[in-house]
């Protein structure tokens, strides 16, 4: 945090005044500021051997033999930037796992089976909130569903329509569902 901004983060107790030396995650813009910072710090690694979303980091390697080298590069950058990671929240050498709601496997990214099951187990919508739930689930999986925009357009149109009038669901929507 810039020293001139520290006084803007004062916390008053009955004994002392305290101010933050680092950005508190309770501040309104902390998440966006942190994301910009890590994007800047890891600019040369993001997309190549690393993915980051706020405080979730994934180090990736095409070949197992390159993974230690990639980890060293990331750790050096963390150390240089004075960033600390929590070892209890880290997993190393994993070939399968969840990251941001997706399954990361050796071949790439797949949808989380729990999300797929939630959609398959859904009943056809009976009210506006059910359409919202359906479109939310579909939007979350859009990255891994081919032509998801075309396939799900009718549900999103129905969502817009239902918000401005009464709930509507017919055989056409049942077929698409």
C-alpha cells in the first residue's frame, strides 16, 4: 500500500489508532486491485505456465519434467514480489483437480461432474426463479459446452420475457430443456 494511503485505512480502538500497512481484503476495491497487481507481477507467466483468478493460482506444465522448473519460476516471482502463499492450501504435482469450478485433467479443462449432475437432475422450470437458476448453471458451463450461446438462447430470451410479463413455458422450451 502506498504510504500516503495508509491514513485512509485507520481503525480506531479505545487505546490506539491503527492503520494498515498492506491492503485489507475488507476494502471495496481490494479484489480488483489485487487482481491487477498479480496480473502485472505474473504477466509473462499467465497463459503460458500459470492461470490466476484473484487468489487462486494454478501452475501448469505440458511435460512433467518441466513442472519443477515452472514452479521455481513462479516461486522466484512470488519471493521477489514479497507475496506469501499458505502451504496448507497448496497441492503439488496434481494431474486431476478442481479449479474455479472446473475439472482440470491432463487433457485440459472439463466441466465439474457435480455441475452437470445438477443440470441433469433439474425439473423443468415452473417459475421465474427456476429459469434464473437454469440460465445461471448453463452460463457457468458455457466455456465447456460447444455452441452454448446458440443452444441456450431460447432460455435467456425466456428469462428476459418472464421478467417483463408472466411466467411462460411451452412444449418448445420443454424440448430445448
